[in-house]
C-alpha cells in the first residue's frame, strides 16, 4: 500500500544542494534534483533549499501539503569554523573564591584559532554574584563594548546548580544577544572543556540563527506545514528550535547524513560505510544497527560534542596516480579537481589519440610524480575512477560509469611504462589507493570489535565504485554500492530519526537516577515531534567515569510500516545462516514475534566448550542483532520480571573487576530494547521494568542474554 505523502531530504553542500523525495510508506526514491548552493543570494542557502523543494515537488507531481517530513543537512557550521568566519564571543565567568580563579583562566580561550591565522575573538568579564543585576549589567556592557556578538555564561558546577548561568543568560537574551549557557550544551563536569564547547557553539550562533529564520520563513511561505528538522552530527535530526539553541550539533553532520542513509535505506546491521567523493573517503561504523559516535575534536581540542566517529582518508574517485621506479608508488591525496584536469576515462577515443604518459607537479610544492596523459585532446589525469572503469568495477548506470574501452585506452600508456598488461596496471592503481582505506577499515573493525568475517562494506557517494568493490574483493568481505549512492546523503536526511542524548556524571548512580536520565532523553525526542510509542532509549552506565548516558531515537511518524517487501521464511533463514556462516540445515528458530525471528546454532570448539551464536532477523530479512554466545528465553510482559531476574542472576559474573551483569536485549513489539550498557544487576532489572511498564500483560517478550567474559 502506498500513500501520496512524501519525506523530503535536502543536503546543502559547499558546491551543490541535493534534494530527494521518498515515499513516506514504502521509502522508495521518487525524485531527485541538484542545484548550485546559493551562498551569494540575499537569502543565502535558504533560497536554494526552497528552490530545490519547488523543483522536487514539480518533478514528482506533489503539493506542499503532501510533505509529511522535511529535513535538511548543512555544512554551514562546519565551513564557518574551517574558514574562521565566526562571531566575536563575550564570555562571562561567574563565581567567587577558588572558583573565580578557575573561571578567570577561561579568558585564555581567546587563543583558539578556528582557522590558521584567524584567532577566535573573545572578550572576558567576571561576575562575582549573578544575583546582583547591576554587576551582571556591567559585565554585559563590558563585553558588548569589546564587540561581542554572542555570549557564553559559565560557572563551576553549573551542571548541578545552573541558577547563576541562567540569570546571566536571561539578562543577555533580554538584550537580544544570542546566548549560550554552558550547562545547556552538556551536563558533564569539566569546566574548561564544557566552556570551550559552549564558546564554539556561541561563535557560530548568530550566523546559524539568521539562516534558521530565513529557512523557516521560506519553507512556511512555500506552503509546507510539516515541521522543519535539521541533521545532527550523530546521525539523527533535531527540531529547528533545538538547532537555534545548539547549532554546534550540526558541525560534522555531512558524513552523518551519508551513514544515516546507508543505515536506513541499506538496512545495515554490522559493517562499515565508505562515502567516497572525488578527493577523499569517509569511513564510519555501524554496529548492531547503530552508528558509532564519540566526542569530537573541535579547533584541535577535545570537546563534549558527540559526533559520528568518521575517519577520513585522502583517496577518492579523482585521486591522481603517482609513479616512480617503474611502479605505482601511491594514489592521492591530490585529486584531478584540484589540479584542474579532466579524468582521462571521460574523454573520447579521439581525444586520447596519440596519448603518451607524462608526470607533472599538480600544484606548487607537490612532487612531480603525478601521472597524466598528453594526447590529441589535451592533458588528462589518470585517476582511481579510470582504473575502476578499466577493470569493469563501475556498474551500469553509476554516476562514475565510463566507456570501458576508453578507460582501457587511458590506462594503456601507464601499463606500457610499467611493463604490465592493462588489467594488471589498473589493479595496481586500485591496490595502492585502497591500501590506505583498508588500514583504516581494519583499525575500525578492531576498535569496535566487529566480526571481521561478517562485517559488510557499503559504498556511497559519487566515487563509491572506485574504492568499495575493489576493497571488498581484496579483503574477501561482502561489499556493495548503496542504491542511489550519489544522493545517499539527502536520502539519509529524509529517513533520519529524531535523536537526543543526555549525559550526566553521577557517582554511584542509583536506579532512580538512571531512570530519570532515561526519562529526560525520552521527553526530549517526543518534544521534538517523535511518536511516543516508537521511541527507543539506549542507556549506558560507565562505572569508570561515573557517566550515565541515555540516547533516545524516534520517528516523527510510523514511516517503516507497510513497506512494499516482507521477507519470507526462507529469506530470513538464509540471512541468518549467512551471518552465522552455517548450513541453513543446522540453523533453527529459537523464538519469534510478528516483527523479529531469533535464529541460533551450535558451535562446538575443542577444549573450549560449545558456543550458541544467535541472530535476530527482522521482517525485511535484515540481521538486526549479532550475539556470539547467548541464551534466549520467551515470556510475556506480565511474567517477565521474575523470569528476567533469574536469567540475570544466573548470568552475572563476579571477579576482580566487580559485578558485571549480562548484556540484555528485549524484543518487544517492533523494538529491540538494548540494555547492554548497564553493568549493575539491580539497575539493569529496573530499566527492564521501565521498558515493560506500558505493555499489556499478555504481550510476548523475548530476552537475549549474553554473559560477559
């Protein structure tokens, strides 16, 4: 069943703005447009967003009222930091006694450089008593006279007692001064890091507020009634109001859009997403159906911004081949785009007539070992894309597809110089380019403890075919190029879930405190439009840092219902058997719900006992959970508490490292409630009860329990 409702995703890049329309029910791609990003229009990028939306609606035959969801991703905040195009920040420190000494030292944040040679403009003022209106006014007057365009209020321990920061922030906002209170950015301790993160947020605040207002008014004028959402750097989206408060969350959101698209469209459960452009490849991880995030580095310093863990390699579809000593020495990081040269494989056969190999220095200071062809039609670069086309790695209809015979002709002079045939020379180029990507992939598999044998490689971006297929073949891993890879980022924006993260440092956190953090995260996503019934919350308690973290995600509508395809029993069994690397005959169904089927097998190991690996497969035939050795129990919501108590008690380990409860996941309705981040048995069971609290007593519940080693 389909509807006339659509989800629209718009990705505002540095050069182009891409927009896609996706059917809200089937998630099929209905249309896509590309226009130049309108940096220099009087309405800035907002004009391009509306122009792309208008063209998209016209192309697909939809009206503005058909838009059920509208979100955009933007590089504006990232570019502002990279280019040093930021506001002057007024920093008001609060406190007396020893706290005042620590706060006054924050004036040194003025030495930060958003871009080389462009120091952050910062003025500092101090307020001993934030309850003294005259003192607050004097401090604000001081920083405004120094040119402050945005303000940060910071005070030691404000995560626990925010009254002082709130008083200063309220006074600043009353003067129409864009303001950030440090505790609003993060509730983690660490005055210097918290304030530094808030200062970076404030530095981009005026520019981002202006853009948000223009986009909001423009979309409203266009007749769209769906709330406007903005892409976050952790792979989710947030409301426009939330972006106005914390624009910093949009920094580094470019790669997040691509991996969100791979996660939702390609339904990756365990693997790596490689987004390849012309110059570089961004590598990110999907583990157990979730993107991997970590605290980002901003302006060369660690921050409290949770962003996608993306690692960039200077190899892309346009990376130039480098030669020396009769062999291919490396590929990139210089690309044909920077050198101002066309790709040889996109020339015509006539253009390549009389081609001879030469080496050049693309830019001043570069080595003169970059291979080019001088031919009848001019000078051309030899690139990764040329080699991929020569080997037939680029599929029909791909953005980077070239005539294979022309690509082979382009590689022939290089092959002759190396004393190789064309195929071997092309493979040598791809080997050299993908070797650097492989190093990063192997490291991320190790860092996130992915199953190296089953981790899938999914390529996206216009240059995907130049890296992913060859890397998959070289490593023996499953690999594929994402459907519609050239617009995977706007697809990710269109399909992304509302996301919010709440972190607290709570030494010896009680069950009540953990549940309170969980509830706060859940409230945050529902306040931004997520349907309450579909919200999932993952809670992690780190006993080493005393950090309680709750990550809530939810859809603004039940957009995954009534999809066009549902896998049958054979397809689901096949997916489970492939993931388990077992003969389907040895794989059995352990439990099932209308949304998930749990499969398991036995692996007998000499001298090490028997393992019971488990896979959970959803109705689309996608493996949603990998468990290398687990117990599976079926119960109901009403009977679950004592059953879970027994399972947890039997699987809890005790040792020098303390008590370690098992990793517990609950299959309830259409959800997999992941409770594996909690090590304390009592807190784990309390969270389980909270997940079950709103369920009917007879509703089926499946528990997957992994003892920790």
